[in-house]
C-alpha cells in the first residue's frame, strides 16, 4: 500500500535529481567532444589557450573560481552549460599572431592538420558511443529465452500453427540461443521463406514460412524495413474485462480491470496458464483469486492499494458465449483479456464521433475477429486510407459502424508528439515479461552489440535528418533545447542506469552528427571552408569568412530561440504551473 498526494495526474516534478543527471549528461558529452579538438591540437603542437566546459566566464563561488591554468592552457567550467569550446592561438582570423609563435598557430597549420583538429570533436563524440553501449549491454545479465510468449492471430506464425510456449531452436539452419537471435534471423530473411525448427512438449517440428513487413505506425522507417512473423517474447497478462453486465463473471462480483491471480488455488502468471487451468476445470464451478486496484480517501491524501479478493464463478456452456468472447471447449466465463477494451477515448477522433466509450470492447474489423491490439493495428496498416467496418461491444450489445483511420496525435512520456493512424482510443498494456535465461557469451554479446547499436543509432539519426528535410517530421516537434534535455535526462534516469547510459550514447552520436552539418560556426562549416580552400588552392578572403560567420551566428541564434520556444511550449507547466 502506498500513499499519494492529491495532485494533477501526470505532472512531473522539477527536482535536484533531474538537475544532477542533466549536468552529468551534458558534462560527459561536452568533455568528450572538446577533448577531440584539444588532443589533436596538442598532437600537432598547436597552442591551446582555453579548454572550457560551458560558455561565458568561469564560475565563481565567492573567492573560489572553477578554473586553473596548467602550462599554457586555462581549464575552466563556465556558467552557460549547453556547450563548450577549445580556443587556440590563431583560430580567430582577425587575430594577429606573433611571428615567433606562427609555427604553433592554428591558422598557419597545413589544411589537413586543421581539418583533423576540427574533425576531432565530432569524431570523439561518435567514438564515445560504442564504449557506452558496451557497458550498457554488459549489464544485461539475463537474456530473453527463445520461447514464444504470444502469437498474433492472422500472422504468418499463427497460420503456420506456432503456439505460445513453443521453443524456437533454429531459424534458417542457424541455432538460436536467445529470442533476440530469433528476431535478428527473421529480420535478415527480408521476407523470404525460412525454415524454423521448433520444440513443443519434447517433440521437434520443422516449419517453413515467410515473414511479413513489420508495422511502423509512425511511417518514418528510420531503421528501414523490418520483418515480422507475428511472434512475441512477452506473454499476455491476466488483466480482464467483462463481456456484459449479466455475464457469469459480473454475477460473481468481478469488475473490469481485475487481475486474475489464481484459478482454483493454482497461481497463474499469464493468460495461457490461466487458459490451461480453465480447460482442466471444464464447466465446473470455479474459485478465482483476483487483484483489484482501489483508492481509499483518507483526509488530505488518497491511499492507493491492491485488494486481493476471492470470487466463486459458475460458468455457462461454451455455446452460449457471445460473438468474439473468450471461451474454452466446455465453458463460457464472461471475462476475457483486457487487450481490446477501451481504457480512454481520445477526443475529436472516430471513436468518440461514433459513440465509443471507456469500457467498450473492439470485436472485429472488416469481418476479422480480433484478439489483440497488434492484430487490430495490422488491419489498420493494410487499409490506412480505406473505410473499415468495425464491430464494438458496449455493455453486452454489439453495434457496427465504419470509419476511415485518422491520424492520431498524442504525447509520449518524453513529451514528443506521436502520429499514428487509428480509431482514437487508448488500450491497456496487458503484457508480462517472457521467460529469461542467463545470457550466453555475455562479453562477446556486449562487444557485438556496441557496434550494432552504434550503426543503428547513426542510421536512425541520419534518417531523422532526412525526414525533417522531407517535411515528414515537423521541426517544431524534432528540435529541442536545454529544457528538453533536462526533462529527458531525468525521465530516462528514473528507469535505471542502463537506460541512462543508452540515452547518453544516443545523444553523443546525435551531437557528433549535428556538428558535421555544413553550417558556419559548426565543425562542419569549418571543414567546408577548408575543403573550399583545398579546391581553390587558396583560402577564402577574410571578408567572406567573416560574412559566413555572421550568417552562421544568426542561424544558430535563430535555432536556439526556436528550440527554446519549443521547450517552453512543451514544459511550461512543469516550471510555472
């Protein structure tokens, strides 16, 4: 039992913990980036005047100044923490350099040396990611066992007869030790027919089937086309909905969103286990143990608790089950998994316009009986702009209507806008984790995934840039500033150190790629100037470089204002109520 104050649901708190994670994140990213410039400058004996984490003057705390000088370089931490710089002798084209020090001036170095000093920053940002990914994957001591937890009805796996609990031994002749290896092998098949060897009840079976394109509800395909057989490692949970107010379950005292914990005294962890126990009972009376969430008002606070209750249920004959309702070979119980029950209706979309309310159950689409939200999304993906005939059960009554999938806009937990085609309702996640095993070859796995994740993240970020330029992603949604980074750092850190490390690696790659854009004042702009110099065999005029720098400064200032405005729009209520 826990106590929770009455306050606006979902409103995050701005805490010192968030600030700490934010400073750790940007501190590591900036230090790595600027170290690339610094080390290459030192390698070529260029005089480094300042190494700064942050912009502006050094932070002063009374008489204490966060800066020190070692040799010819001042190292400092400055007030504005969203960037950093390495200032070198001769870097400013308007600066006069003592002839005695020209040999150590940045501007007097060969073009290839200057290019490497500039490229060192983005390179170190990119190179930081693989070690972080390695550390993250090294923490994953458990792996998903190659055991099917859920089969999506209508999928290639369902049509081939694969069942929950089947162990996948081989895909295309390749042994599969983990479910990740199963998914990788299926994806590598690129839709071509592939041999699967499965084991069920000690008996091995060989199947031949072809994967179908995986659904990308965003339509962005940032990782390219993916492939799916319709098997999942997660298992269907035991949160239940009621078929009708006069069903056997309702008469026994069950309520929607009760969680089934045991059948006739036998604990059940997922719905397949529950199904087996219900099959054993045939049409005999049942004793069901349920977990129910309750809120208990208590003065100024509300106690959120889970009550455990027992109910006695008398099933009806299976043939009395209504359309689409769960039943066994012998009995109908009046409850079914919550997967396709409506938890919340999103205002302004087809669900609300057609009278769908919370508690309704989506039964079928275009004549296909639905058993999971994934199956419903498959139907939507096949008919993104067509009229779809749908059946919905409300309080035991079935009604039909047609709708054209609408583009649904919603915010995720990081306040990013998600756009998917749908009916306009939110279901409940009714999934429990699948079986796990000790991760085989953990060190080798971490080493391989360090580079696999690096490649995926680079591709995802590059395709993200492409989608922005194509207009498929609005810049107002993709661009964020320091407030967004602050929010994301805190949110992700709540999930654990591993998630924070993975996010840090992602951000480091993004920082490296952003700095390679050919915009004056960014590293990519400086590299573009050097390339032009090499092609022309002489540098651009000082006036041309100054004009380009002013243009770049204006662009960056406009981008910062734009990003800060987006942050205020997203997070205003977090800071100002």
